[in-house]
C-alpha cells in the first residue's frame, strides 16, 4: 500500500528538473525566487500559504524551535516556517522524489541551511524520543490507514509540553468522496477520518486538544475563487498540475463538489503533548 501512495505522488520523476524547466521557459531563474514565490506548486493544500501562516501563528515558535514536518511533500510548509520564524525544520515524506525535489527547491531559495528532507514512514519515524518541540502535518493523514500509529509516533518524538499542529482533510457527513482526488486516484489509498474519530485518535495517543476548527466553508470559497480564474494563480507560471497531470481538472471538480456537499471537510487541530 505504501508503494501505491509513493507512486501516486512521484509525478513521473525528475520533479525539480521539470519545475525548473517550466520556470526558465517563462524567463524565471529558480535561484532568483523567494520561498513565497513557490506557493502555487509547493503549498497545494487548501488556502495555500495563507493557511500555513495561520497554522504557524498558533504554534508559538521561535528561532530555537526544533520542528518536524510530517509528510513534507515538496517542502512548502517547512520553507514557510523556516522563512518566517527562522528556525530549523526537518521534513519527512514517504516519496523519495518529493524529498529530492524539496531539497533542490530549498537550495533555490537559499533555505537549505534551515531545512532538510528525509525519506521515511509517518507510522515509524526515524527519530529518537523527545527529539522535537513542534510537529506539524498538513494534508497527509488522508493516505494513512494506521492513523493511531502515526499519532503515537508523533507523541513519542515530541517533547512533553510540545505542540502538534494538524491541518487535514476529513470525512464529512454528506456522503462518500468521489475519485480521483489529489491524494488518491482511487479509494484504496484514501483513508479519511471523521472529526469524532480524530478526537478519539488524538486523545488516545495522549494529546490534549486545545483547539479544533472547521475551515470547510473558507476552503470552499478559496477553491471556488481559484476555479473561476484563468491561468495559474499568483506570479508563478508553474503550478501543482505538473505533479498530478491530465486528471488534475477532474480532481479539482470532485473536490469542489465534495466541499459543497460536505462529503469532505478541512479541519485544524492544535494539540499539546
């Protein structure tokens, strides 16, 4: 199953090279960009960088924070934290191609000294106990069946009193999700939890849930605005469609309907170990 998930996100290989080629075709030098310029391709969660900034504002971080990004993808969340807060961020992701691309993109925007990306499994983190004081995960657990193991592992590597921030897609009350979706071409690699299940899972791992916010309406408004645009959003001429290919419009359409009908939800949790 892990292999199917990793293959889904591999984007056909050579992601960093293809992103760089796309940029240069439009007269942009990857080495002249800022971290925020990459949002259209590396922060492909709902509401993009704005949602990341909201999340990190609730994590009470400093330049000395030791942060882990679980399911770091192309590294957008990690780079935003490193860029805005100034601390070091370690990213871990199941897909080697995403880790390689994230490393290259951090080098482009000169944040390679504050970010590192490792291949690994969220249900078996390759770190010692109490290694981090902050952990974040954004749009990741949808692909993980054994969420209890993931949250147990986050609890293990997070020091006592540390903050665990989650921004994820959940199962809504409006019916089953339609596929393809950006996280799954078909249902076998999609494992959405309900809000009630999330509270049980997080409490069962030992976390105190300080805040749980349903941002579904805001996510719907954001996606409606984006689907009403022509061309890529923002200043970057290369978007996440590069990763998902020709089925991306169908994925977006399915997400739009799912948000409208509350088949899927977006939720944020702020928890303490």
